[in-house]
C-alpha cells in the first residue's frame, strides 16, 4: 500500500497556519520522534527519502509516523504539553490520520487529553475523533479548554483496534485557524460528534441494517396509513419475530471507542396482534434513550433493538448514537433561612383543637389526652432539647380505607434540597392483629414514604423517617395512614423539621476520635540517646478500617477504573460474579472464571474480599432451572452449590452473605422447610471455618420498611442462632435516600446489642445534584465510621453506568471525579493521621493517630532512617518499640 501526504480530491494539499501559535513541539516529525512518546507500543518516522518501509511507501512531500505493535486500542502517540497550555484559553486541534493493517472498513482515531491532578487522580478529556481508513488521509479536528491547569497535561492520539497501525502526518494544537488552500470539495471530512449510525432514518433503504433472527422491511406507512413516520419519510419494521431477542440491528464495529460514554436515542413503537389497546407504544411513537460505555475493545460491536413478545413487530423510525454530551454538574443548591430543628407542622401539640388538620377521607377525628410527653428518641437526639409534648393526640375512628387518617397541607413550608426528619408517636385500637402505620407525603401525584412502624400491641410506638424534595411541587400533603379499615388510629406529636447536619458532624468527629484513634508512643532503642532532638515525620499510609466497593468483571478491563479502585479501596465485593445465577446459569454449566479474574486482581493489590452471595432467598432472583426442581433435587442442588463454591474458594473470602435478603424472600424456606436456612450457615461454616458468615438485608437503617426493621432483624438473627446457625456478622445494605444521622444511628444502636460486627455492605445514595449526593454520602460514612459496632463499609459501586441506581456515582463514565467523589476522597484524607516533630530526651515521640499502617522517617545528621509500624485497636496508649 502506498501512503501519500494528505490532499483533497483535486490534489490540492492541506496547509496549516500554525506559526508560533502551535503548542505541539516537532509537529511535523522533522526531528524524528523527538518530544513524542509511543504509549506502550512502537513508533517510527517515515520520510520522503526513506522509500518503502514495511510495505508502506513514503511520499517525498512530508514525514509521517507509523505507530505499530499496538496491543490495546488506547495505545498511540503522546506528548506532554503541561508547560504550554494556559487556563481559560480555547485551543483548536488538527491532525491528519490514517490506519494500516488487518481491519475492514474505517476505524476510529481519537484525540484525548490526560489530566493528572495534584491529588494523584487522573481524568481524561475527549477532544475529537475521525473515522480513519486505509485508503486516504482523514482530518481529525476538535477543541478544548481548561479552567485550571492540573499537575500534568498529556496530549495523545489513540483509538484503532489492537493490531492496527496508526499513521499520523501532522499535528497542530493552536488557537489559530485551520486554512485549506484550493477547493473544498471531496478530500477530508470532519466526523466530530456526528451520529455513528449509518443510514439512521432509512433514506438509503435497509443498507447497513439487518434482522436479528427475523425479517426486516422498509415502510412509508402501515395499517392503512394510520402509522406514519414521526421523522423523515421512512421507517423500518422487524417482523416475523419468534423470540423476544429478535429485532433490527447494525454492526458498529470500529465506530465506537472503549472508555467513552455514548448516548443512544431511538424513535420506536410496536405493532401486532399481541399488543393490547392499553399499550401506549402501539398508539404513538416514543423516544427510547440510554447510555453505555465499553470497558474493553471487543472484536465485534452490534447495536440492536429487542424486547416485545414474539409476534409483535418492532418499528424503528430513527436511531442516533453519539458520544455522550457532558452535562455540567448542577450548582450547589442555594438554601437560605432554614430554621433547623423547628417543626413545620401547624398545631402539632393540638392545644388549638384540630385547627390546621383535616381528615383524609370520610373518617372521624377528635382530640384526646394521655399520649407520651417526650419526643421520640430519634427526634430528641436531632433537636437536642427536651421540651415536653402536650400529651394530646388525634384519635381517628370510622376508618373504612387503609389510607384514611389525619392530614395537613405543608406545601409552602418546605424548602427544596433540605433534608427533613419525620417523627411521631402512633398507636392503634386494642384487640387487633399486627398493623403497619405510615407517615406519608403526597407530593403532587407522587407518594413519598416518611417512615413506618409495625404495631402488634396497645403501646405507643415511634415512627422515625426522613424525606427531601428536589423539584418544586405544586401541592404537598402529609398524612398518617396504614391500619386496616375499622381499626382506630392515634397520632401524637408529629414533627417534621429540617436537620442540621453540620452540628451532627461535630458530634460524630468527637465520637470518631474516641473509637478510631489511639495514643501512640514511639520508643526508640539502639543508639537512641544520640537521636535526642532529631526530627521525625510520621505518615499514615492506610487507615485500618475497611472501606471497599462493589466491582464487576467488565470493569477491570478499564485501566482507569482499576487505578481509582486500587488507590482508594481496601476491600471488595463482586456485583454478580459469585451469585448462583452467574456461576451456574444452566444446571451443571459452571462459570467461575469471572470470579477468579476478580480475585486475581484483588490478590495482586492485597485487597480482601467479601463473598456475595451463596444463596438469594428472593424468588425473582432464582434461575429457572432451580425453580423447576422438586424438593429432593432442590436439596441436592443446594448441597452441591455449597460444596462447589466453598471448597473452591476456601480461605479466599473473608465473609460470606449466606442467604441474601431473608426478610424479603422465602424461596428456599418455602420449598425445603425452615431448617434449610440454618443448614446453609452450618454447612458453610464446616466447609470454610475461616469465613465470617453474615445475614444481609435492606431498609434496615432508614425506618421505611417494617419487614426489615431493626426489631425484626434482631428476631430473625436470634431465631437463626437458636437453630445453631453460626451467624457471625450483620449486613446492612444501605441503599438509602435522604439519610438522617440519628435515625441511622438508632438502628445501629439497636442491632449493636447482639454483639456482632455490623457492616454496611451495599451503600449508595442518590441525588441528581452532586453536592446533595455528596452530603448524603458524608452522612452515611461519618455515621458508620463513628459507631463502635460498625466494622466496615462497602460502597455498591462508584463508576457511572456501572451502578444499580441512577445519580449515585462518584466518578463519571469517562473518569471525571464529581462532587460526591471529591467528598469521599476528602473524608479518606481526613481519616489519615500525620505527625512531625523532635524526638524527646527520653528517646520517645508521642502522637494520636487513626488505626492503620504507618511509616516513620527519622532525619539525623548522617542519614535518614525509615521504619514501618501498625496501630491496632485499643483503649490504652500503644507503645511501639523501634530498634535503630
């Protein structure tokens, strides 16, 4: 193949007006590769005088670089431009690129900035891309600007699949303009952020499209003209579908780049006899939107539409797939004049009869006396005063629906993005079965849970919960509901008040110092007398408290993900790769490779692992072949699962969640009897005695689910232990919204009476506003770290697009650390101890530090001495003897 310098279709060459404005050194490779560095690959310059090199003919009109022996798509050519970029300046990028090697069709070449921050984090900024081919040079263009200049800025070109050579003719990064001499027809084209889908609206018929196990057709209308395209003139149908995965597809191999986020927008509807009249997508076109990222560089990438039942046609009007637009983060919410701790409920004490209250539904309300005089404990802890209640309560009778109860409008009393705590005393009429009572909010058409409690006696019970509103509502009503019709409901002392988190944080910092730090005396021996007055520095390298994260097998193909993970976490749990439906999706078809790969990574970085989970009690999570087994065969399958998993990984997992979410499911218990749960624990302990065996459940800590209240969890654990189950730890998942510290701490206090270690096993918080998300995360991390019963925290992920909840990530899809991530790193830094000073005349140095690993450096007149030591838990001062 002959490679010539870039020109347009008329043979006119492209020239660059760069002059002194180009910040790229040796932009035309006239100095060889001076100032350039191939990134983990090889590169060499081809000049006009070189003739043919490796079958590629040079052109006498200019030099170009061949970047070869590329084993990863991110490998390419880079240059450090840190000293030559300025903040708040706009830069334009221009390069001529081409590819060579074993590839069919065009491949993507991308310009990227690598930004290394002073805190050791690394971010990547996409600049622009082109789809390069073997046949001619392509123009790659883009722009960028930096608000601030990080520690290091590296410009690089990357992108073609592994094994494909990248050719680069010239690179300009400048604020000056690109000038093209000659005509503008033909030649290079700018692909920028254009749609990656070819023929997206079927203007070229069905070219580039194919059926996925079915037939596809082109239409300008259907159903006697009742179905017309929403956009353009045509649409396609995927018809004669016999499986739900049948649909319409397009191969986009070579047109998408790993580690970039893409957004997909499709205009779709469905058609066919199996569609009911109530199905809206049969009546009109709807927009389907999504987002994805490829961690690895697969050999084939296909985008397709699937889903409806067999016999239903999928109609596609248009499909757009683009590099995802980076949405600027929301600014911190402006919250002014918040009266923290002040109740927004009117006439809460009922001293003005029922003024401000109204019955929801046709029930009766009256005021009576005899309710508790103290605020419920969680509210008392938050407000910090012990003002007495009136002793009056609302008695609701003649209830004919569960939702009937006392209500009050609070629309004008709420502030957006403020976290409110909910507190009330509630009671039901005697002689009834167990009932749930709930403080609910009607926010326009949305139901919001403000907390609930289960009542099975005649005592007053505390409801403790929380909520937050992040969009301006037109109407907000609070009401108390829940008991069955005919059951009287009594409510006293309802309080809804804004929570001052900063005041709580001061208390938590004091608690943290008491339980997570220790006085340390470094006592030097061996010529220590000569060190009196010598200066030393103590640096904590890692806090001993476990803070880990959930990861998945696909994540570890992304080196940026791995870099953040290994730097910031010391524990791991696998998202799916150890679950039974993953390791044995079909009976006898075992897959442990993904879990093995994850364990190998963690072992290489000394990261301990939790095993999640051996079984999962919720039926919807149980694979179909297990659900189809009879009792005898299911018992055998359970035994085989225990033996297979725990024998293979004996000693490799510190913990196991034995039977996940037993408070919310009962699949195995219903089919095999109550004893199966204790059997699982006892057998797991026999197979791997070194592992601590956990129960694990959700909504334990937030007061919004009576099935998993702390009281129910305690009963559950005691019941298992009474059957001989060696329960060694309590897992609180921690999927929480609008957390209030005192409510969370109350749950931990109650569980703490069992004397078992508590772990937050799947912690995540969610808010569309990154600053609010950061605040929520800080609440949970500080509460857990300050509680003596908590031994570890696991986040349920941190990377966008790889979490179970939207708006919960700390790092965006392309590696940018958001405000929640920054807050997490700030707390990690806060929980490291450092000290410096002279050694005293006794050969000692004293400080107070967090538990964990340390390095001490002693500077003497003749040399520097470095030693390591560990601070373990303990109440008395730790004496560390260091022999010099």
